[in-house]
C-alpha cells in the first residue's frame, strides 16, 4: 500500500513494514556497492524492507568517448536523480567521485560511508607481471581515461605513453588481457577490492606518484533533502573522518570550478585532531602544476557541539549528527587551499587544460 510518498507492505504476522527503494547503476561494481550499503542499513534498521532498483546512466551508455570530452556533469547520476525526483526510489547509492560538487536543487548526500583505499592501482598486462610502471619499456602504452591520472603519470614517468580506455571494470580488464594494446591500465584500488580482484593489483600508486580524485574510494547515499526521516535513518552510516575529508576535498574542487574535464588531484589525512589537505592542479601533460598543503583543527568528538542544524548542506553533504564546527572547518580548509592555488595562477593552468582538452 502507498501512504503519501512512501510504500508500505503488510508482512506475515500482520505487521506493516516500510519499503525503502534503493536506486543504483546496473554495473556489477555498482550492485556490489549498493548491496553493501543495503546490508548495513538492514543491520541497523531490521524492520524495513529494501528493494533495489537498477538502471543505466548516460555514462554507462556512451562507451566510445573519454568522459572528459562528453561535457556532461552528471554522467553517472542524472537518471538516478530523475528516479529520486519522481519518487520511483527513496535513496540512491553512488561512488562519491561521480557526484558533482553542486547537486540539483532538492537533493542532498545524507551519508558518506567509511572510505575504502582511495589510491589508484596499476593493473599489468599478464606478460608484464612483476614489473612496476618505472620498469616498463620505453613507449609502453598505459590505459586511462582520467586527465588527472595521465597528467601526473606523464610528469612522473615520461618514458610511458597514455591512451584512453573506457568501459566498466570488467570491460577494461578484458581489453587489457585479451589484446596487446596496453602494457597496463590504471584503475581505482577501491573498485578492484570491492570486486574481489585484489590479486590483479600490481602496484598501489602513492601520493608522490599520483594523488587521487576528489571523493575517490567513498560511497555516498543521495536522498531528497526534504525527507528528514530518511536523513535521520541514514545518519548512522556516516563515517566522521571520511565525511570531513570529503567535505574539504569537494570544497577545494568546487572553489576551483574543476570537474572531470580538468586535472585536479587531492590527498587528505586526519591525524591528532588535525585535517590535512593537499591539493594540486596540472596542465594536461603534467609539465605545469601547482601543489600545496594546508591543515585545520577538527574538534575531538567529545568536545564537539552536538546541536547540528540538520538543514546545513556543505558542498552537497548534509551530515546529521557530525559536529557542525568540524564540518565548517573542513569546508573552509578546501576553500582556503583553492584560494591559495588560485592566487598562484591555478585558474590559468585549468583554463588552458580545459581548452586543450576541448580541442582534442
């Protein structure tokens, strides 16, 4: 039965349970990620019934063009948000790095779960097993569609060449293994680990070699901002350190006006109540870049104000029950670091990178 906007069903013993419909992409990785969120939710709220609704997005359908060339900000989210808006689903699970830093009106991120390893990983062609990027022969071709990865790795490993590779994880691994086009491909370590393919990881790229994308490795749950009961229900999934790190990263990217069409990279760490944010912008070939680190204090939980205003949204995140002061500090840190790089010429580097990418 339907009551207002929500769906309920009567179960065997006469009890009425609320049905929560979760939207997700159809790919195997998206389903694994969504199932992991559903399991956590079911543990914490055993009375609810969960239904998973899978759908394809623009990014899943356009497989012959680099993401940075398509020019659509919400490649992997638009159809899911339409379903949320039309009340076909109640929440949507995303990889946080797919979500633009400004969400459409009426939506918010209600939970950011504990981050998996956010670094990038090298997956070698079977004939190169045992090597690292540094050991590959001159002119070896590395597959990546990410401008961020290519810019940093061109700078670090000038003897290598880089070519676009598209498709979901399964498709890209197949392209690597069954052809001789690529010596290796670069993928997010988090996705490989979630798929149970850790044995394919030949090398984890440390920050000195390649910093990661904003939000990489974290899962986010997007909801209708007006559904305060669902915001409350999902708040238990938030991981404080991950939320604060990702707010600072998203604020940095938003203030730079970056996206997947420009090479922007970050690295964050929480240590002794300090949040450290390193951010960088690169030219397409990595020859020109700006990089810096800043830090801010984030109050220990026990000393933190708990009267969080549930309607405060920071770079698309409404983190109920996480210290408002700490969230504000994290957001300011991202803006301050972006301003520092902008004062040193970041806008010029990104403008040229955007123009060159558009002309490719």
